[in-house]
């Protein structure tokens, strides 16, 4: 039966036959393991990350305004050294209501200079955490960007 979206309906029946209208209907979405994921939130969008001075990483993403059962409560930010994040425990959590114009930020500090980290973000609500595996890699840099060498301007004609 799994995975997929399934809909079920109920009609009353007696010795005279089945009723023509639908008395009750329900839809359910199951993942590959048969778990009900109907009201789990969708994954975040536009994930990006960049190093900050002090061997920290800023992670940014967006999430559209969502209401109802599929709205997230928050986001878990995962990090791991190497090619994939460690999804066993989040490095940070950000509340859904902490976003500004549907954009969210988490700063991860205490990292090791020069190490490449994989970052992943998952949304969650009372129905569970969605299971996207999209991630990106960024290298921590303790020095940060260098100063501006020069600046010039010219009129546009």
C-alpha cells in the first residue's frame, strides 16, 4: 500500500442498496515505510550557507507562509563534518515565528577552521519532522573576509 496518497470514502448501505452520496471521506499520505506523513510540513527552500569570521557558519533558508495542519512549528539545523549532515541531533533549532519575510537564519559557532561541513535543514510540527536530505557544504574560515582594497565610482552617461 505504501508509499503514496490514498483516499477512502464511506457510503451508507442497507437491503435497498447503496446510498449515492458520500457520507465520509478521508485522505492519507504514506511514506515508503508506511508512516502517515499527511500533515508533516514541506521541506525548506533556498538553503544557503557561508562562513563567518571566528570559524562560524551562517545558514539561511526560506519557507512560504503556511497555515493549518501542515504549518511547521520550527526548523532543525543539522551539521556534520564531511559529505553529509549528522541527522541524529540538531545543532540548532529555529522557531517558525522567528522568520522575517519568510526568511530564517541560524548561526553555528565553535567550528574548526578549515574543516568542510555539510549543512541540512528540516521543518517539523506536531506530526513529525519531514525527511529531506538536501544539504550543502561550506568550509569554516576563522579569518573572515579581507578588507576592501579600493573603491572607485564613475558617472553613468
